[in-house]
């Protein structure tokens, strides 16, 4: 009898009574308990988080920054309620703490009293970080705690971004203010540059003027030195004149009573001499500026007058015309005239050396001229007015003394002026040196002001000046500079779709395991008829394969139309699951055929190993090394990977690889079952009296 017919006879057995039929129906529906119910129970848990009661505590008292009220806690509360992530319930801090402890709330979120103040401090002088206080209790539910960490991380990021946005907005406004002030500073530097340029030109002019002043002060020093030297000679000459007039006055006063007759006889001579002195003094005054030219003439006339008196003296005294007393007086007059001539010559010499101011000398000469003229006018009447003549001679003597005193004062004043001129020359020289240094410094200052103005203009161009729109755009970017541009190539729409590749093969394995609890792994008729080992193996495998196909079709129909599973490749998925059913049935058949009742325990143990190493929940790399080691040697590992590509999409390389692996497992398991069938054709005491029966 062929294997398909034997398989059909095996299945027909389930239609012979109500209990077998019920068993067959239960067998067909069993995968739904593992597959459909499991997936349905947590099909989309993240979409129902709004049903979880969570305590929300807002103790934030707010803050005021630059006249603007900041209520960060209220903003977060509104945002959380609008998000509908959890079932937010605003309570007090004490109630939140008690509720998390006793399980009324899965967790609590608290905004502390200084929450806004700390956020606002970022724009002040003492910035402080703020904190959202989250309280969880893993005794209530561990997964909720994990979910809350993800949710509150996003809340924290949003709060930090808002605080950063406010801080950065002030920074950009400060940039604009700095830009404006720098532009003003640059304009001021331009004005400073112009002023310094004018100051530099002024310093150059000052240096040039001081150079001229230095030349003038040098000339002044030289002139005053010459004038001072001439004043020394003038002082000597005037002193001699004063001494001569004093002698004359003394003589006149001494002999006034004795020379009356003589004066009467010599009135004309005396008058001529006095007139000569007056004329000489007047000539000197009138021609003081040209004294250098007229002084020789005056000296010559004085000398001629002296010679005339000398001739009179020779004619009158040496020839014994006059008495001895008169001759003595005439001799003295002759000597005085000689002295006057000498003085005139000395004055000529003195004036020749002078080119200074002679105002004081002019005053004294005016006095001398007046007195001499008076004497000349009165000379014809000397005999009549001797007393007046004596008085005038005395006045002449006084005038000569004043001239001597004035000459001395002039010399002293010129000495002081010379010293002052020397000091002035040195001061002007130092001032010129300072002016030269000032000019050099001003030149450097001009260069510096040019560099300053240029630097400020360049700096103003580099400092950004953003308008409100640009500030908002840049603040938005810098407050949250890195965006997560997440893109899932083949996104699973919900939690259940992501876990379907794990639970579907689990349900099919359980279906095959339970099927071989109702169907013998080795067909008894084929064994009794002495059929070949391959025919026996196929006869025991095909009924379970048929049941597995029905289980797959029922499971996928419920998952798709009832639960909502959407498959990228629905036909490929179902076809691949048929191969999975064939492979699982062959493996379970062999374990039961080879190990008997113990094989059922091995089937369950193998299921556990596959579930823990297939990577159906977390990546297998996160599991201990043992599970990583057995992962590539078990068929469910390939089934899970292939179903992910068939359900959510992606490349088919893992699918073809899984098909090859499952086909190899199927053939190998059937071959091993055939070997077991051959051994079963020989009855032994162990088969008649098994040690364990299930």
C-alpha cells in the first residue's frame, strides 16, 4: 500500500466518532492559541499607553526674566496632556509618591518649585541646570519603567531645547548690539584719525616754528653778549666822565671866589666849551641810531675843543699873560677838556661796539645836553652869575653821576638779559627737541589710528547683525542642532507585526508536537505489512503535514483578517510556512520515532532551545555565548529571519537560505525516521515492555 493512501487512512480515523472529530478540531485550532492569542494580546501596546495612569506634579512657581513671565512647568503640563502618551493625572507630591508605591500610578513626573527659575538662569550671571524628577516602581511593571525613560527623555530634550532657544536668542540680539556699537566705534575712529592727522600737521608746524625760534634765540644771545660787552666799556667811560665832572665841580666850588675875574675874562671860551658839550650830547641823542656814524665826528670836535683850550693855555699861561692862579684854573679846564675829548673818544669806541637798546643812555644824555646848554647860555654872564654857573656845574656833575649809574645798571641788566637769553635759547632748544619727538609720535599715532579705524570696520563687518527672522531661524537650528533623521527601510506598523515572525513558527512547532501525540510517528499498518522504511516514514509524516497545512491556513487567515497582520509578500509567506510545517513535522516525527515516549520531552526541550536562541525578541548577540553558539544550528533561527523579510519586506537572500536549510533538515529528519522505522520492524523485549510510557 502506498504512503499517501496510508496517510489518508490514518486521517480517516478521526471521523469515526465525536471525540476524534473534536480532537481533530482542537488540533487544528491549537496554533491559534499560541499564535493569534499571543499576538493579539500585545498587538499594539504603545498605541494604548494613554490608558496607563501616571501622576503629574507641577510645583513650579515660575520666574520673571527681563519683565517677561516664564512658566516652564505649565508649558510642559500642557504639552504632555496634548501628547496623550499617558493618562496624566495632576496630583500633589505626597499623593504621587503614595500612588507609585501602592500601584495606583505606574510612575510620577514632578516639576520642582524652582524649575522655571533654573531654566531662566541660563541667560543670567549664574546659570543652573534644572531637573525633571521621575519616580518609577518596577514592582508595578518593569516594561512601563523602560517606556517612561524613552518618553521622558523626549520631554527633557524638548524642555532643554526651549531653554536653549531663549538663551541663544539673547546671544544673537547681543551680536546685533555689539555690531551697532562697533560701527559707532569705527565711525569715531575715523573722526579720531582725521583729528590726529590735523594734530600731526600742527606738530610739524610747531616744530618748524620752534626751529625758527631757536635760530632767533641764538641770534638774541649773540647780540646780548655783544651789547653786554659794550655796556662794560660804556660803564667805564661814564664813570670816568662822572669822576671828571666831580673834579670839575670840586675845583669850581673851590675856586669860585678866586676865578671870578678869570671867568669874566674867559666867558667866551667857557661858553664855547659848554656849547660844544651840549651840541655833542644833542647830536648823540638826535643821531643815537646812527651814533656809530656820528660818534667819530663828536670825538673829533671834542678833541678840537681840547686842543683849543690847550692852545689858550699855552698862549696865556706859558707866555705869562695870566696870573699863576688863573693859569692853574685854565690848566685844569684844559685837562678837563682833554678828559672830555678822551671820554668822547671812549664813547665813540663804546658806541661802535653797541647794537642794543640805548633808551636809558638817551635819558641821561638829554639831562647832560640840557645842563650843558644851560651852561653855554649862561657862560657870557658867568661873571655876573657865578653862583648860578657853579650850581649848574654841580648839576652837570650830578647828571654825569647819573649817567655813570645808568651805564652800570645797563650793564647789569644786559648781563641778566644775556643769562635769560641763554636760558631761553636752551629752553627753546629743548622745546624744539620735544616738538620733534611729538611730531614723530603723532606720525605713529596717525598710523595707529588708521589701523584702529580699519580694524574696527573689519570687525564690524565680521560681527553678525541678524534681523528678527534670521535670529529666529538660527536660534531654532542652534537650540536643536542635531535632528534624528530616522528612516526605516521596512517598518513594522506595530508591536504585533514585529513579533509575528517569532510566534508563528512557535505555534506551528506546538501544532506538530501535539499532532504526534494523537498520530503515531510510524504507521502501524505499514510496519505490520512489512513496507519499506521510507514508505513507513512518509506514511507517518504526511498526515501531520496535511494537518500542519490546515493549521497554517487557519492561523494566517485569523491573523490577517481578524487581528490585522499585513504581509509584504502574503503568498510567499504562506508557501514558506508550508515548508516550515513540513520541516517541523519531520523533526518531531523523528524524535518520537527514535526515542519513543522520551522523544516528546526532547521535542519540548528542542523548542525551548530554539525559542531562546532564534533572536525573535532581542538580537541573539545580546544573549549569553551559549545561545550564540547554538543559534546557527537550529532551524527556527532561519525561519524567524526569513519571515521578517516576507512579512515586513526586504531582500530575499535569507528566505532562500532558510528554504535550503529547512529542506535539508526535512530530508535528514525523514532519513533518520526511515532508519528508525527499519529498526522498529524487529520486535524486542524493550518494545513489548517499555521502561517509560506516555
